[in-house]
C-alpha cells in the first residue's frame, strides 16, 4: 500500500506557519520537539472527520454501486473489474421508489455522496446483475452541490420506446417499488483548484480541527505535565502552573473550538439548508 498523503494539500509546514505558529515548541526539560509524523497523523484524522461529518470528498473519487458483486457478472457493461477499495467508494444499489416518475419528482433520487462531478451511468437492473434499461445520460440532470439527480425524458422515440416498455412490463402497478435495482456510477469530490478558490473556509476548518486534535499534547508540552506552580522563599527559583483545560494554550484552543464548529455549521446551512425536526 502506498504511503498516505494529504487529501486537501495541507502540509505540516502549512500548519506550523498558521494555526500551530508559536504553539508547538520543545517540551519542558526535553530536547526533542513534537514529531512531524504526529502532526501529520492528526491532520489526516481531521480530513477524514470532515469527509465523514459533512458527507463530502476532498479529491475526485469514483462511486460505484455494488462493485464487489459486479466483478463476475456476465454483462460486460455492468461488470466492474477495476474497483479499488482505497481510491473508490462502494455503496449499495438504489431503490426504485414508488412514484418515481410523478410530475413533482420526475425521476428524482438523492445520491449518498457529494459534490457530484459527473454521472458515469444509471442502469435499471434485476438483482444488480441483469440489465433492464440504461438511462440515456442526456436525461440525467444532476444538482451537483446538493447531490441529487432528476431523470427527465429529453430524447426521441428511440429512447422513449424502451423506457415505456420498461415501465409497463416491470412496474405496471403505480404503487410498486423495487429495492436495490438502480445502479448509479458517478464521480464526486473537489479538484485542487476548486478547493483553493472556493473552499478556503473548509480548509481552515481542517487546520483548526488538527489543532484541536493536538490540544491535549500541546498543553502537556507547554507545562511538562505540570499544572501548578510555586515560588521559593528566597525568590531564586519558581515553577510554572497553568489554569484551564489546555494549560497555557487554553485561550487559543477554546477559540479554535468555536471557529471550527462555525465552519461546519455554516457549510451545512449553505449546502443542505436549515436542519429541523418537528416533534
């Protein structure tokens, strides 16, 4: 397995010049500073947290429906022979919901990953192994930011005929659905230029999260694990002590907690709208 690199392009040097500037010095009584490998590991953890928490991908990534099950299917158009579990994303096939083609929905499906970069194919199947009907790509209209698609019939008779036959023969009842029957292969994620020009707020959040991941370590480094102090009677010697959860760095770390949370809240509100529940 190749060594991991930063998904966002943020480096240890970048962190030391920004959020970690003036914070990570040498430990009291120790000769060695905090290792770059430790900072890098916390950076990778922050990148993964943002992907999982916000449902996004930092780099262009291929998403495939049931690729493991499609490795040996007989139909070459459905077969997946190059799935990489490190670089690609595997997700279940999508359900055919009741009322998929009603006017207000018009082939609407919410995809599980975002932002959408491109649609590779949308295929209606039996059991993900038998192709029934392949949706023309010019029918597929994605909302890239929201991660949704609509399938809107725009082609001529050659595409509409198999579409109508499919609806009549497979789903003749309007109340009928079909679980795990739609294969959707697509790509998601940001390019390096998109991150640099449009998503510095997210990158700032990752840097702040890295600082927070290091919070306990930097407080120990600053104080040598000592959180109290005393002064000798003659005034010739003294020891340091720091209040607060993170010692000498409690102020900047508590500020980072507020700023990092604001980044995620702002992104959610902009990308997904206000989240609410009716009780």
